[in-house]
């Protein structure tokens, strides 16, 4: 199975169903301060990217200079995310979902970049194509868990119960621990 992974999209993680998305767009002249203000106003605890199914993390960074781009005075916006999926179709679905779940941020952020037109969120397919056209191939990325976001959230909900169980049973004899696990496993499966 892993030997077939080399044929996958190079931005898809080998051995997992996560996709690294790196997009760099030029910021329109005169919009840099407004964009920075908007990004600074975003609450990290209530990120708009939380509205999107399958977001492991997302990051927006304004770059003052970009190596190899001498003579181009535009600042750039770096958008980096790891999402559920392993193909360009998954990437496109995620980018389209941005337009339906966080349209005000799509327009406020990428509307200040050199783009195909105003009201980007109004035409999700065009937005997805435009963003894909600015995607940079990810050279390498590390992912901690290849599980989809819903499974990770489920594990986080169960974690406190498992931790309490481990602390409570750490000094039991092997037979007592087996009995306790047997009794608990019926509860955890329910």
C-alpha cells in the first residue's frame, strides 16, 4: 500500500490522509495596512478556519520580502494549512468551503490581494481555481496524526476518561487490571 503512495499528489502526506496547503499571493499596493489590521483583529480562539470541516490548522502570514523575487515590491500573503484529504479534489473542496462558511473573511483577506475580481466568495469555483494557481509545492511537512479531524476530536473527548483510568489503576496487579479493563471496555464501547 505505501508503495502506491508515491503516485499521489506531492502535497499529500505519505501514509496518511492529510494534505499540506501552501499558497502565496501578492498583496495589492495600498492594502497592506488594512490586511494586517484585519489579520490582527482575528481571535485565535475563534478562528474562522474552525468553521471548515477537516482543518487541522491554518496560518496567515504577511511576508515583506520573498527570496528570488528581487524587483517586485509587493508584499505577499502566505496561507498555510493542513487539511483532511489526499488530493487536489480535497484541496478544491476545502477552498470552495471557505467561500460558503467564511465568505466575509475570504473577501476581507484575499480581496486585498491581486486577484481575479471583487466578491471572491461569490464564485467559489473561481476562488478555488485562483488559489490553486498560487499554490506552492510543499517540500516537506510533518503531521502528528493522519486521522481525520472528527476522529481526533473524538479521541480528545475520551482522553480525560482514559487518563483517570490509568492513574486509578496504575498499581493494580495484572489480573485486577485485566478485570478492570474488561469491565471498562463495555462502557467505553457504548
